[in-house]
């Protein structure tokens, strides 16, 4: 494989990795927003949890 082909292949791999990371970030943001909505819908708990015990 010559240098030009390796350069093109490397650039394509970088673009694919950046696209994958962008999609993952969007999915994480969406999941975070959904969880915030779920937590907001939950009624407050009447129980106290001692996490140091």
C-alpha cells in the first residue's frame, strides 16, 4: 500500500470515528434528558436512606 492510499484510509477511519462519537454523544444526551423527565415524574419518597450506615 502506498503512502497516498494509507493517508486516505487513515482520513476515512478518522471521519468514521468522529461520526461514531457524535452519534454516541447524541444518544447519551437523549438518555440524560429522558432520565431527567422520569425523575421529575417520580413522586418524592417519604423514606430517609442512611447511606453512611
